[in-house]
C-alpha cells in the first residue's frame, strides 16, 4: 500500500514540475502529454467566457433592435393628451341596437343605448410601463363607461356585454370622424 501512495506522490511532483516549466525528469513520457488539471480548468473558463461574451453581444444587438427611445416620443405624449381631450368632449346620443350582430339573440326589453362620453380615460399597458418593443408599438387606453349608460340589472341576459359592445362601436365610429385619428379598428386582446 505504501508503494502505491509513493508512486502517486511521485507523479504529482512530476506534474507540478512540468506545470512550472521544468524539464521532464524521465525521457519515457511522450512529447504530447494529456493536459493537466489546471490547463483543463483554464480551457473550461476560457470556453465559458467566450460563450458568455458571445451571448452578451447577441443580447446587446437584439436589445438595440427592439428597444424604444422614449426621449423621442414626446410628440406621441402630446397626441395622446389631445386624443383624451377629444374623447372627453364627444357628443351624447342614442346608439341603435340594430348595430349588434344580426346572429346574436337580443333579449326582450333590450333598449337602445344612451351614449355619453367616458367618465375616465387612462393609459395602461406597455407604453405606460416603458416596456414597448419594436416594430409593433401599441398604446393601450382604458375607457370607463358612465353609470348613466347602464342599469342595475344589466348583468342579466348578457345585456351588459351587449351595451358594452354598442358603446365601443359608437366610440369607434366617433373616432373615425376625429381629425387626430387616421383609422379606428376594433381588435381582441392578444
């Protein structure tokens, strides 16, 4: 057992001498030796740093492609303020229930909607949180329907959903007439 430990310690001494740059003690080892533990760990560290640096370059490039410079969006902020003012000053009116989808069953006693301007308009979503990405940038606006447009029992027979649909359709129609808006389309949440 002692001979085995002595042989191992001799090999470790030779490995340390070779790592220090000292010439080999015996000439029977080949010129192309296996790398030492230190060399292997050095190779692993270099490989990890290369992968890390490459990943950092890729992330930096991707970030520059999709990030938005919010300092350049001052005109958008002014436009949003103008749009909010326009929506708050919309005229009141009556929205006919005939605008609803003809395939949708309208419950008995469903009345036309008395449209009034929204009582609250707020910005929400990625623009407000400063997390927009290019190329498709969206600004989400939340619009609160006034209580005068609804009744307490509208939750029955899907009347609230139908009134909300009529309200949004009328809002879309009025926004199409707005000089600030080029096109107004309805879309579902993604």
